[in-house]
């Protein structure tokens, strides 16, 4: 089979490798589509590969069809969403053997390419289910509008937020966020381009902190979501917060160094903050199942995310596009 192999910092190649064996409790999946996650980029671009890295790693977002089952509840021909822990991901390969407990059967009536987005959506659903937030009538700020940030925008607006204020460096991502309900979008990649105009849904270029403070009369946001994880954006999550606000740290940290932030602001504003990960360990994988239903029922249109579908043979190019955010890429995926 063809599979992606991580060979050096920032370098992936496609190689021919053996099809994996299937153990008891596992199913063999013929992968149809796989997506590159932000955590995959962190792994590949910030560190060398481990001495022994399995083919298909670090990918963990995929959909496909069961071709062999040694797990009750799955039969050949079943369509499945794979949700393994990232460390166990093998999805950048034509075939993958995974425990049945890390897979969800999918409806036959929805394109697999759309249902692929249920993996990322499920992690955001889990973040909001594990610590429910009362956002009805409140102002919410979301830093970053990659797929995770965009899904936060959708779910928080759906939960009753009065206004969802968002920022990103990609105009294409901001355009998608407006479709999902964002009330104010700020292009953080053009901070020096001019003043922020918060009188319209699209604030254009400017400083996100200034935009949020102007929009909220200097108070700040009642809920802040940091969906990037970078050293650049992390301190902003505290600066954006109103007194008594809740801050959700969702973005995966870069590298191994600690991040600085203003503990004085955090303390004086009496903020509450929490990080969130581990949706793959949720009993019954209910958050992922709900994400599948949202897509299957048409509650959310994920088709705009399907901007780049490259064959596995172009895996290195796919990672470069995802990392550099070139060509208006929203979500870079692999097809088999």
C-alpha cells in the first residue's frame, strides 16, 4: 500500500509499505480521505521524527470502508469515521488497522468527504460538553478560525451567544466564519493596515484586541477561546477577557517551552481558564456521534472546508500548503 512516511523535520514522503495485520478487536479500513490536523503540523514541523515512526503517522482524521473485521459490531462494507488518539494515528495510508473502539459507523447517504470533518468538529463539541458554558446573550471572542476555531464560532453562536467576535490571518477563513455566524471578523494578518471599523460584520484589517474592546465598550469578552496555540496568540486570550470571564485554551501549544502571560491581569480580573483535549477517550464517543449528526442533518455546511484534496503521492506538498496556509487553504486533505 502507499503511505505517508515522516522522514525529517518538515518533510513527508510517500512510500510503498506492507498492509498492516489485523489483531483481535481491530478492523482493517481502506482509507478514502484523511485530513491534516494542526497537531500533525506541530509534530512534523517542530521536531524530528521518532526513531521508529509507523507509516501513516501522525495523521488521525480519516474516513473509509471496512474491508476486514475482527471486532463485533463492524462488517466489511461499513463506512467509518476514525477517531484514534493522535499518538495512535495511522490514517495517512491506504489501509489502517485500528481498534473498533476508535471508529464510528457512518450513514450511507452523506458524502464521506463531508463526514471527514466530523472528527475535528467532534473535538470542539467535546470541549463544550465537558465544561458547559452559559453564553446566552454574552459576547464571545474566538482567536483563530482554522477548522477548530470556525466550529467554535458555529457552536457558540448556535448556543445563544449575542455576538461572536473572531480573528484570523486568512481572509478565506474569515469569510467562512461569517457564514457560520460570526458577527465581527478581524484580519489579524494586516494589523498595520489601518484602523478597525467595527460598524460592519467585517471589521477588515486591524488589531483584534482594539476591535473587541471597542465593540464591548472597553469591557472585553465574556468568553474567550484560544484556538491557535501559538506563543503569539496565547497572551491575547487573557487581554481580551472581561472581568469574571471564562477562557478556553484549546489550541495545541507549540514546542516544549512555557508561554508567558500576564498573571496580574488574570488575577485582578478573577478569570477562570481551562484547557481541553482527549475527546477520543470519551465513553461512547458521543461528541463525535453528535458531530456526525450535525453534518448529516445539514445543520452545518462543511463543504467550504474542502478546498484542497491532494493524492497521497503529493503528501509533502499537502503538508507545505497546510503549514504555510497558501492558496486560500481552509483544510488540506488527502484522497486515496
